[in-house]
């Protein structure tokens, strides 16, 4: 019999086996997209397991064959933005708290980043202490394509990537495979997807390091390593206009393609993303960056580009967004600065010192 009114307990399956606890995101038809109740349910489970001596490690995985998680529930955000609601801001507040909790979790947190891992899926995986990718992994922060800005600590992670690789990924929203995810610091280990069931089973019985020794392999070769020279040169400027100019004139076909991809994104989102990345490099710990991302996300909720981007990509699927403003040149410094304005009483405040703990394997 089909459950016509699924709950968070249906969409987040929890179990323990041996010394391990398992979280399974269970919305395979929606590519395991995260809802607010799902985020709350995961946080409750992690908080309980942190103090449970019978649980020595946590594993997170996605149901179905397509991936771990494609991100947040975009349609819910679309409806909220259209009506001027605050549900999305409430969701992000709890989601970013969860991201911080995962990053400081006192026990090994093993994320199986198999298949599609995007947006919020990166938030519940790439902050973990043991991040596993496979030959099927497609890891991305594609927010600029819907008039949004990388969040869930994405600007923190991408700002730490070597050279300007993170800038390239953030502005274009390009997905990366296993080798490039490892190169960019978004993952730690490559394991063939066919070995995941055995790995999951063994994690219940043996220490993480012993299990990894048996299953970790060399990934298939990636693409970004050989592109570092033009990426680092083209994305070094602090203005989106100059980045595009360098991409167009570099002589590299891939750079020219990147320019076209970037110019198809929301001009406002591109400029705000670039500013957020540059600022993230100097903010300190993840918590400070999440606080900045919360300001940016709340500002984006009131912007016309978020509604238009989701309409074009997800609702009507005509892939023809009409951005406001329409060009990079029309987005002023004041337009960008508004996204970073303090929220006063509505600020998100995260205590890094209170949550920071050392993970012992």
C-alpha cells in the first residue's frame, strides 16, 4: 500500500547495525531532495548518536540508483519566493546549522557521494570527515543557473580549492567527477560503485581506516588538472567582466565554452557568487561563511532572478530565463553589496568553538 502522506521518517530512513548508524535519504523519485522536516530529522538523529556510546560512526547514503541528493526542494523554494514567504529562510537556518554540525561531528561521518551530489547534497556530504566518490559521481554547486548563489558551505569549500578551480566551478556550475572532486578537496577517497554494498556492510563491524584500506582505489583520470593553467589565469580577476574577457581571449576552446556557460547564468548571481567566494577566503572557519551565506540566501529569496531561474529550469523547463538585470555590466556594486547586508535580529549565529571537536578513527 502506498503512503500518500509521507513524513520525514519516510524520507529519512535511520538504522543501526553493529557499531554504525546509517542515514538513507529516501526520496529517489525527487533525487532525494531535502525538505525542511528531513533536515530536522537528520539533525535530531546525529545529535542523539553523538552521545550514544554504541554508535562509533555514521554513514549517509541515498536511496535509488541516481545519486545521494540533488539539493534542496527547489519547487518549495519557488512557491515561497513567489508569495514573499519566509519558509525558505527558516529551512536554510536549520540546514546551515546541520552543515556546521556535520563539519564538527565528533565521530567519523562517512558520506557515500555516489551519483548526483549537488547543492544541499554537497552540504550533507562534503563537510564530513570521510567523503567517498565513485566513477558515477557528479558533484556540483549549480546555483547560478537558477539565480541563486552557492550555499550550504559551498563557498567555503570552493574558496579552499587549489588556485581558481573553485571559482570556475562556482560561476559556471559545472559538475565534476571523482578525480576532480578529489583534486578540489570536495572528497577524500575513490571507491568503485560496485564495492559500496560490501563497504557499507563492513563499516558496521570494523574501524573506518581498516575498511578503507581494502576498498579505496585510484580514480579514473579527471579533466581539471590539465586545465589549471588557463583556469588560474582566467579566473584570477576580481570582476566577472574581466574573467569573461580572459576566458574569451585565452585561446583555449574549453575557456571559450566556459565563457558562454557563465554568460548564460544570472548576471547578479554570478557577481554575488564571485564576491562571496573572495570574502569567504578571509572569513575564517566554516561557521562564519555559513553566516554570510545565510544573508546572501535571504537576499536572493527576494530577488526576481531566483523565481525566474527556477521557473525556466524546473517549472516550465523552457531553459530560457530572462534575468534582471540582463547583463553583467548592468549589475552595479551597490546591487551586489545589498546581498551582504546584515540581517540584524534575523542574523544566523553559529558558535564554532562550541561545536568544534576532534574526530577519532
